[in-house]
C-alpha cells in the first residue's frame, strides 16, 4: 500500500528517509528540479534503467487533468461569471505554477508503484 507522507515529501521509495530531489526547482528562475541519482541514505538507484521515468509522464498527465478539473469546479462553485477564455487562462496559470510540483510528484509516485521496500 502506498503511504502518502513520504510521497508528498519526495522521499526515497526504499528507505523513506533520503530525498529524491537535490533541489525542487524554481519556476521564476526557469530552473527545473534536480534529481539525485542515488538515495543519499541507502544508495538506492532511482533510475533503474534508461527511460524508466517515461511512464511518469502518464502520472503527470493524470495529475494535470485532475488539477484542471478542480480549478474549473472551484470557479464554477464560486459562481463567478467568467468567459471561457478567462477560465482557460486561469487554469493555464495554475497548471504552470504546479508544473514542477507535478514533475516531482509524478516521478515519486511512479517509483513508489514499482519499488518493493527492502528494509
Ligand atoms: Zn533510500
């Protein structure tokens, strides 16, 4: 069963102590998150094979769609009368802000799905 706490904190799927990312990235500086190659605590290799994180793209897609729908329903619930263009602009801005958190979360979720804890 997937535990949510270590996933949210981007911890190693093997030991749940070491950080997966050396830096979280900064959207204002256009600097993406930097991922450690191995866990600093247990030396677990994160990218198990070339192209391992290709599947994380599908997790990211699911997260993005869920967030876009959530933003739309929040706007709809508030009842503000906005044009479709304005709603799309708001959704786009929210998704741009969540770009790096989604990147990190999708990779961590992907690793947690396919990693058996050895400890
Ligand atoms: Zn570890």
